[in-house]
């Protein structure tokens, strides 16, 4: 109910993409999708955070490695009608193979030479696109740059010159 209510409010504000955790389960995802009917807001199911590795998942009681957990959650979410997913670049190719036509958003994207920070499953912008990502999320390398606009332009130039 909370997710559905928030989704209705977000859609009313014209939000383009709304992320929720796939681990909320099929009933919550279905209710959220129903709340978005008739709007242009697309629901994105977050699978496994890019800062998590097998050790982090194990600490949460999840025995599967990240790639298997991502696929499990994405298939469950797709089963109730979700068509957009947030996954690391490491899982983009597998999701692309299993969920044709899905929108894949990949955080954990770092330009060559950037510090990984807390990201455990990351890739370069070109690597993420080659793996099948549709939308890249590049946070800290732009946000923390001395010149964020120049950092973003540099990333775009890299993508444009390395198809």
C-alpha cells in the first residue's frame, strides 16, 4: 500500500522513472504497477545493489551469488509485469538474454581511472553499454569532480568514440 501510494503521487508529479526494490515481492510490485496504470511513469525494479557482493548478500541471509540473485528477482518482477530493471553492468548481458525488450538501468558506472569507491560490481561506460545497458547511472565521478560539466562531457565523448 505504501509503495502504491507513493507511485500514484510520483506519477502525478510527472516522474519518468520510479525505482522500488524487487525484494518487496510480487504483491507489492503488482500493486505499484496498478497504481501507475494510465501514467507515463515507468517502474524500475532494483535487483541487487552494485555495492553488494557475495559476502554482503550472505550477511543478509541470501546464499546465491549476486548474478543468480539478480536473475531471480528480475524474473519474479517480470512475471508480474515489470519491464524495467536496475542491475549492475555485470548482470546486464544475462538480463538482456532472459528478458528481451526490458529497459536496463545500470549504476556502478565508472570512467577509466576512476576510483570504484564502494562499488563491487562496476564497469566503464562503454563496458556497461556493450553489456546491454540502456541507461547509465554515473554518480560520484561527476558529482565529486572539480568540474562536473566537464566530467560528464568527457564521459559522453568516451561513449561516442567507442561504440
